[in-house]
C-alpha cells in the first residue's frame, strides 16, 4: 500500500516550523530529509525514523517496524499530533546524523 499525499502534507505541516525539511517520492512512499540528511520516511501512512540515539532517547518505548521487506528496522513515531515533539525529534536527529556524501558520477 502506498502512502497518501494527504498524510505527507499533514506531517509536513506538523514540521513547518523546522527549517530545511524536504521530501523525495520513492516508489509510492516518501523519504524525509532535514538539512539534506535522511531522518526517516513515510511508509504505508506511518511515520518511521532512523533509530538514532536521540530518537531512542525521546521515544524509549517506540516499536521497531520494517518500512518494507528487506529494509532495516526503523522506529514508529506514533505521536504525530504533537507538533512541538516532532520538531524537537527531527531537530535532535539532524544534529547527530552525518552529512550525506555526494554521489560519484560514472564516466
């Protein structure tokens, strides 16, 4: 089941106070970035984030779920209605995630 554009729009509205949030559509799902760093995504209308130290600290009881078959487990964010919490979560995660390395072009 692909994620709905409506759910994506809701999550983006919840994160509207955080600078540098962007998305990329991928096979019916959405990858979420903060400052160019992948923090998580929307999979089957579920907000899943990387299990960083900050995410595990802020959501100690969050269940691990698979975004899709064969992927690494991610943490389910079930508190999506709390705008302040989501902003804090994504800001803390972005601080500890490494910067993406530019992809090399084949020549």
